């Protein structure tokens, strides 16, 4: 029987929370195979580092978010320093999650929720372009940027809910914003839970979209770090 073949680079990654610099090095050395494995194993599975003190809190909040948004708890996860314990951002590589200062970046893999957010985005886009929605100069600058960025991201299979204004006209985006605000308050009142400043949700239409985007991010981050060395 043929054995499973594991790339040399991937064999360097051991444990649940590998060193960020090593992780990016493996992502670069191992190519697409390693990037996909890292996205599936270390970036989307397991207990996030910040919930190691009491993992059940993580399960409880996922079930609550799932019930609120009519998705499955297993479709919800965390990325960033909250997941690995330290940042992968080249500008602050290895910086730990700082309670009361860092944010929680959730992801949800749900084609149904993605479709609802996409509908909200299209309605907002039409309202903004058609002049039915006014904005201050500062808001207008951000809205134009979000409009372009979200349009590109949707074509790649994901969307950030916080790029859509939290208005009643866009019910799913507004609902997510309220849930995230309530989540922050609930965590503040929960013993042994992290106390982040804010939380956000990125929704993917499929697991393939998640892995593809995270693989791309890993390659980009690894290349940035290599250039700095």
C-alpha cells in the first residue's frame, strides 16, 4: 500500500499554534500544497488560541452566532492572531493577541448567508450610485473604496459584512453588526473570556473559496516577509 506523502516543508509545522515566521516560511517553501494545508488545518480548524483557558466559551458563542444567523456552528471560525495567538502581518509579525486592544475576525462559510449579503451589497450599490443614499465626505471616500473592493471580493467568493452600511435597508448586514456588538458585551461579562474591542464577520460562499483566498494571502504575506529579510 502506497504511504501518504508529506512535503518536507510541511513536516516542519508541529503543534496547534506554530511560530508565525516558520509558518510563512513553510507556506513559501511548500508552495500551493503547503498553503492549502495550512489554510485547512491551522487557519480554519481547532480551538483558537485565545479560548484555550476555557474552550467551551468558544463553542457556546459559535452556537449563539449560528442560531442568530441561521447557519451551522461548524461553519463559523476565527482567523488572525485570535486563532494562532500571534499575528502573521509582516508589519507586526509575531505580535500576540492583546486583550482589550485586538479584534476578533470571524469567518462563516455559508452559501445562503453569502447570497443574503450579496443582495444587501447590490441594493446598497444601486442606492449609492443612484444618489438615493447621501454620505458625508469622509463616508463617501470609504464607501467608494468599499464598493470597489467588495465587488472584486464577491467575484472571488467572499464578502466582508462591515463594508456594507448598517442600515435597515440592508437587513443582513445590519443584523450582523448588531450581533457583533452584542457579542463584545457578552464576552466582557463572561469569566475567562477574551475582551476584544470589536468583532467582524467575513462570509465565504464555499470552503474552496476560503482555502483559495487564505492560500493567496499566505503566499502574499510570505513574499512580503522574504523581501524584508
